[in-house]
């Protein structure tokens, strides 16, 4: 049924046709903040020297949570076959499409996303380190998120005076925002190799690099943590570094991919953080940690998210479905494509090619 409708050009997908992840009780109890509504259009026109090879495309789709809801989801294409799946170890929602013939390879994806500002209530946090099974998963190391060796040594040093998981998180957040900085020479969002960064003292990077170090340090001292890969949608009330749009709410968001982070506290649930945007504000605004704007942003981004952004998934070092040529995949914050098993450069939207826009309902 999916393929026939897709070949006609358009199909609307709702909860009845896509398996969505369950929202945890603690996440669902998070108080709702300011609501924002965005209409998103993603367009793909895959280009490659070999026009006749089997072309495959995997597109990350927004997750369904208590703080972001997806509606009016549609896609249209001239693909031979396409479907939505979450068959991977992280349940990352994915739109898969393939073209068996040459010629143009077109895909358009549209949806409305409603977001609510996240404001964690840290007063509810306890000192317990007994975590649900799905939360404890985010204590495990991955290829890019090691939790032993120099990573653990550094984390223990940072948290030597910390008694509770919240104390540890505060100490690690303070260390990361004091010691890491944004390096605009890094391609895309960065690789996010926390082990290499700490072992070789590479403190410059972009959002995935900074968030990955934050996550690795937390996991290594027993605090569940994870990155969430996503994309900016519109203007920020703090700085253009954190998102922008025109006066009518239109934002050209191609290249606006951004990785945030969360850590888990018993009683409080998943706590939002964004140490990487502290570094970006410092660089963009040409300020230091002592400037009032940076002080405010640094305080806000520990426990809060301004929701001019949406999250795709928390996947690291995993295998997409169907299995691609590149496996495991480091992260899934960008579209992934290949022609005859040759991987397209997802960091180069013009060459890939794809373009994204977002229109906020003002």
C-alpha cells in the first residue's frame, strides 16, 4: 500500500502507519513551556556522476516526544520504492527511498512540528542511581563515546567533590563550557570522537564534538547521558548564533543541523543541556564567559532548551535499515545517500543535493 501511494506522488503518515517511541512517564510530566509551530519542507535531488547506479537515500525524521509533536507528515517522489522505518537499535525514525533507474531522483518531505520550550525541575532530582533499563542503555560506551581510560580519569578528577548525580552533571557542564571552544574550521557538526578529543587534548570543535565529550564524561561516572541530533528551525531570543529567521518567520535551515545533549536524574527525568551553543555564542558574539549575555546563556542551557530546534534521534555508532555500505554509521543528523555503494558527501548539501526551509507560524 505504501509503495502504490508513493508512486502516485504523495502519502500522509500518522501514528497508524508509523511505530513511534513511547514517551516515558517522567518525560510526559515535564511542564509545558512556550509553544512554537513550524512548517518544514525538505527537498532532495540526488546528483552523482553515475546516473544509472542503484541510488539509496536514508532521511532522518523528527522523533515524537512530549516537547515536540509531528503532524501533517507527507512525502512525494519519483522513487522506485520508499517507506518509513524505525528498524534499528535506537528506533530512529527513517524515510528510506531507492531509485533503480537513471534520470532525476527527487524527493520532497513536508510536515508541521509543534514544539514546547523545555524547563527541567531540578528540585525533583534524587541521589538514586537505580535507572530503568531503557535509561541505563545510555551508560554504555560506543566507538565514539568511551567511558574508560583517560575519559574516566578526567571525569573522576572533575567530579572529585561531587556527591550526587546532579552535582556531577553541574561540575562536568562547568568544565566543558570553560575548557572547550567552537572551531568553525571543523566540517559539519564535527565527528564527535570524545575519546580522541580527551586523549589528544583537542578542545576545539563543533556541536557534536562538544556534546560528545559532555556525554562521555557523564557516562563514565555513572550518569546516563546522550546526544540528540537535530536541526534549527527559527529565531532565537538569545543570539543569531542559536538560530535566525526573517521578519516573517521564514528560515533557510540547510546546514542548520545541531546536536544537543541530555542527562538523566532520578526524579527529574531527562534534563536538557546545550554546552555547544554556549561556545557558539562566545565565538559569534565575540565575548567571554564573563560577559552578561554568555553568563545568561550558560545558566539557561543547563536544564533548559529554547525550542527553535527539533530533534531527530539519539543514535550513535549504529546500523541503518536496510543495511547501507557505511556501517556502523557514526551518527544520523544528516541525510545519508549512496550510489552503487559509493557514499555521497552528506556534509555538502549543494553536491548531494538537498535544501531545507522552515516557516514559523507567527
